[in-house]
C-alpha cells in the first residue's frame, strides 16, 4: 500500500493548521505579525515550495536560556516553524505509536504530571522494588548520532520528498562529527523520543522492570542486585547508540529516600516540591508579578502534597 504522508503534509488545510499552532501565544510578536500581513501568500508559497521540492530551511538564531540551567536554544524563522509544524502534524502520531507507554515527554495525554502520578503509584507498591536506579544521558541532544537517527526515520518513512526534507532539517544543525540535533526545534523533541526508544523497549520489556523515561531522564525500580545488572546493560545499549550515561548521574539508592523526577521529590506517601524550583518561582514573582507566572506556579505546585502554594501567593 502506497503511503500518502507527503500529500497530507503539503495539503493547504494542514499547512494552515500548522500556521495557527505556530502563531498561538505569539500573536503580537513581530515575526508572527509580519507573516500574518501576507498570510495567504506566505502559506501558498510554503505549499508550492514543498510540492516543488524547492524549500530551503532558513537560518537559526540563538537564544540563551539560564533557568533551570543554561542552554542555547536554536530558533528558526517563523516560516520554517510553520513548515516543521506541518510535518509534525502528520509524522508525530505515526512515530508516537512506536513508543512505550512509560515515556512521557512531549506526548499527548502524557507529560510531567502523568509521569509523576505513575511513579508515585509504583512506589506505593514497594514489594520487590526496594531500590531505584536513576540516570540521564550526557549532553543528550548534542550527542545524538545523525546517521543512526536517519536510519530510524528512513525505516519508518519511504517517500522520497519526506526523507529529503527530514534530512535537510537534521543536517541544518551545525554538528561536530555528525552529532546533534538543535534544542528548540519542534521536530527535535519527536526525534529525541524516537532515538531512545531503542533503549526503552529492550530494557522495559525483556527485563520486565518498572521503567520510566522523561526525555533523557531514566528511572528503574527493582532489587538492588538486579539494578546493578541493568545498569551495565543500559551502558552497553547507550554505547551502541553512540551515547553515554552522565558520569555523575548513575545512582542506585533505596526507594524510601524518595526519587527526584520531573521537578518533584517523589515518595510512596508524599510528593515534595524541589527547593530550587520554589526559590526560582519566588525570584520570578518578585521581579515580574504576572498572572501567567502564578498560573504556571499553581500548575506545578498543586501536584505536591505540601501547602507551600498558599504561602507563595503573598508575593502577588
């Protein structure tokens, strides 16, 4: 059966839908306003360039984000973000079907709060799960091997125009030794989830362990001896993907001490907010007392069993 993903991507209705998504929350920003002024022409040009295979990705500009940690975000021109959103609309649901249930980042009906609840529920059933193995991948986005990623993508999508544009997007990142995808691209999130799926399946299914992943943060529950064996297996599997565990974040410890995951300290009987996150929100609210910040804080704090949200409101 012939795939028609490219036809769906280049359909005007899909491109318009992508534009609406990209514009959301940016209605009054200069790039969105400039694009909107010639909206119909711009969308038609995108469609024609995709169909004619003449589309060329624009230049990134960089933005440094300092919280929660310093990172360099790559930002494409508005037009290119619309293109990525149009592609994402069609390929993301297909790639999402490949993922296991307990990977949570950037997925519909998943996210940090679902990860938090699922891990908390597992910790409540502590029999045979007295220990935790917690790790993450060292410099994950910058370490993804582009050749390995492309093979994964090409195994799933056979249409030449789609393969060519995905190749162009991946190679648009100025890489070192063919490594890395840009932090900030919509499609980078999807690619990053797909890449570590090659670790998720053998570790979670073959070893029959409780396994949780949020992007490159990984948690496993089990017996201490069992987790030491798993630690070595994960190390070997990551090496086959040209990745490695963070040298200072590969710890095995008792579940009773709680698990630091998705911004919370999670125990079997309680959920605590991370002190650093509380301090960060207080600083932000002092500097810029906005409804958006308080709404964001409420969404984060209401998942915890503490009452600290009530105290933070004094800074309004």
